[in-house]
C-alpha cells in the first residue's frame, strides 16, 4: 500500500429529526436519546421537540459535540417546520412566514419534515413547507405510506433543494433507521454545504402502530398534566447564549 495516499475521512451520519420526552408523544430523556443515537452509529443528532428547546439544551449540555439544537414548530394552518441551530424557542401557531423569519433571525436553517405525510391536504402542506425550506426530509422512517417519502424526494429533486433522511424518533428503538452521510461540518452553513454533498440513507420505515404508541403516550400525559404541553403564543421564550458552531 502506498503510504503517501491520503484517505478521505469517514463520513458522518446525521439524523436531523428526533424527539425527547419534552415532546408529549415521545419517551426518551435527552441523555438517553444521545446515548442510543451514538450506539446506533449516528454521529450528530438534532433534538427537535414539539414547541420546545429545553430537551435539546439538556442534550447539548450532555454531549455538545454531538447535538444540534432544534425545534419542530406547528405553524398556523398546521403545517410543520423544523428550525435547526436555534438559540431561542419559537412559539407555535404563528404564520409560516413569521416562523421562517424567526428561524433565520437566529442564524438557523429551515427544515421541511415529512412534507407530504399529512392526513388532510398533503399537497397544500407540502407546497407551503417546500417554498421556504433550506432542507427537505426525503425519507422519514415514520412515514409508513410509501408515496409520502417518494413524493418528497421527487419534489426536492424538482426544486434542486438539499435533501436529508431522518428517523423522527420518539422511542429508542427507532434510532438508526435513517440518517444522512455527510462530510465533516461546522455550524449551519457548514451543514448545508455538507448535505449538498451528502447521501440520504433510509433503512426501514415503522409500522403505523408506532403512531398509536405515541398517541397513547400523549393522551396519558395530557390527562395527568393538561397544561404542560398546551401551545402558548405568549409564553416567555427559552433562550441560550450561542456556544459557537454546533
């Protein structure tokens, strides 16, 4: 072997959509999410709880080199977006344009999760999210109906948008079912460049029954603490000081 040959470093595996128990329908603690992601071979994990960044902050404090702070945000009209590299919680229920503005004001990226995986008006939701997205989720391992992921991939290609595959994990056993292989990166701009050279990998989709488990968990929690998970536009934001590149 020629010792002078320089080998390319191994790609990183990133999962840009995962939840902790700070989401009402997810079970993992932030520490468990990080540990199980690493055990599954995932190098970087975006913690994207529904309407919360507290779990992401806790995860990043535990493993700053491996965690991206994010939030899954339900906009007015119930279209969902994810903000990545956030420093402040964004309220739910805002107009989609206002949500995007707040993500970008923090130096974040707009990620369109499962753009076609909606029970009602999927094309309408997809058009709204794709119109503002920096990154499109072309494989979501919870999107059990095959056309949902296929249409997302076709739309990303048609629009020349950067693509990613993610698990949308709510339970530990879901981690590792999807990821994107990318070169090493730093920060939001670096991730976007890396994804442009990346390879989305979708290994398996979950049974529809995984959603039954999440719905049941959410219902039980709402019975015990009905105010804990209620969206609130006026709630004071959770903020952090940027720690440099995520």
